[in-house]
C-alpha cells in the first residue's frame, strides 16, 4: 500500500484507475484525501513532521481512523491529529458536510420508511455506498437537527433590506402527497452583503404561517428594516402589515409582468403587453413611470379593458423602488436575488423527488441555505450601502 508521503501518489492513483477502472475510485479518493489532509495539517502547523522550525505553531499527534460514506462507496481515512492547543479539522471533511448529510438523510428516510421508489432506493445505495438502518438514520438526524436548529435560531441584527419568497416541495403527509410551502427570508446588512435570515416549512402560505415566520425574525433581533421586496404571496400582505406596519413594500416587477399575462385577451398581444410593462418599469424616475403607465392604461382601455384595469391597480406596487438610491434599484426592484437561491434549492432537492415528512424537507433546505449564506459572507459586497441619493416622492 502506498504511504501518504510517496511523491508518486498521483501516478499511483492514475495507475489504479487505468488497471482497475471505476471500481478503484474509492481507493483513489482515499489516497488523495489522506494526502490532502496531511498537507493541510503541515500548513496549519507551519512545519513538516519532525521539522525543526521557529515558526512551528504546534505538533502532529498521529492519526485517527474515520469511515466516510461517499458517492463512490465507503472509504476508511486516517484523519491527522494535532496537539499543543492548535485548532484543526481537515477542510476536505468539513466543507459541505451538512448538506451532504441532509441529502442522504432525506432519501434514507424514504428508503427506511418504505415510501421510496426503485429509483430512490438505487440513488440511496449509490450515495451511501451501503444500506442504512432506521436506528442509524434517527441517530444521525437527531445530531444534525440540533446543529441546524441552532443556525435557524441564531441572533440577528440590523438589516436595511428584507427579501422574502416561498417555494413548494412534495411531502408525504397523512399517507398522501401534498405541496409543502418553504418560506425564506434574505437580508442585506450595513456591510452590503446578503445573509439568509431564516427559513420555515409548513403545509400552506396562510397568513398565520407568514406572520409566525416574520415575527420569529423580529424576536431573534431583526430590526432597522427600511424596505421589503416580495411577490404577492397569499397571506403575506396581512402578515407583513402586522409585523412591519410602516415599512415600504416593493412588489416584484418580474412577477408583475408574469401576472399580467393572465389578463391579456389575445395570444398575439402577450409579447406587446410584456414589452409595454418593461418600458414602464425601465423608466428612470417615478414621474416618468406614472406617466407611461397612464398612457398604456388608456391604450388598452378598449381592446383589453380588464388588462387596463389590472395594470392601473397593480403596477404601482412595483414603483416603490423609486424611493431608493438609484444604484440600489436594479437589484431590489425584483426578488431575483432570492429566486436564484430557489433555483439552487430546486437543483439540489430534485434528487430526492419527494420528502417523507416536513422535518426531512426542513433539514435539507436549512443545510443548503446555511452553506449559501456562509458563501455570501466571504464574497464581495452585494450593494454599496454608503449611498445617499435623495428619495423620490
């Protein structure tokens, strides 16, 4: 067996793949992970094993065995240990572990509870590398749930902008499949960076669910909210007015354009109406947008009176963004920032297809959102919060 210090490690892995094909993937991954962890330990300690150095921060302390379930099967690793008070855990094992566990648990629960299809059963075995028992699933779920709950309930602070949205997943409830609503809140803080503030799962978008969700954000310390962006979700309007009664609300312009199509009387008018609404929202100031809306309402009053009435009543809800600094409007006139999060959630959750219960859905979504929020924390600034453009009235 090749020792991790062997300089020809990569050649060894390539030889394995060449001679044994995909059946050697687990062994190749084991060798590479062991070497990556060993090198990372040396970097943290700022010294190689047995090296004398004034810059050394601590000392190696052998290895600890660890079995890891991966997409290519179970592998047995040698996790490097340190002493002298140095804080170290290999990034290769830490990164993405929450979402990986949650994804496996979501499908493992279906497999264990007997509600999975042949396809899901195959995916579980491919991802886990082995079958799992209900006892193993319960123990892992309990440990992971504690960690994720702490993240969902962490203290918040001041966030000027609040973007909220909802999406649906199939969940088994009472022996039948139902659509389960997932509410998500994103905030933009004084540093101009985005943060996932919270997530909640329930069987509907009723006002009670929205109000409980928004109230929980305030109870965790959310304050100084100056602007809210969302679509016109059922139940949200009343809940928003109750929890944030004086905060201006911007209805997502993208969804307004989509909603308008339901009131277009002829197919040949759809592209024309969409272009007209875009021209209204693309106006440089509030006065121009109001004038353009008035003109288009008059234009459609005869060929499409219901559309004209809908536009007059609803499109002004997309004008609230004109009260913000001009440089902030493009990113806050829609809920697209959180829609992209939803696209990532959809990509990651479609593997599970359906969830055995609400807890399984909440576990996976929380883990994914936690990772996304952590990535945002180390990324570049989303908005420059030092702008002072005078608001338009």
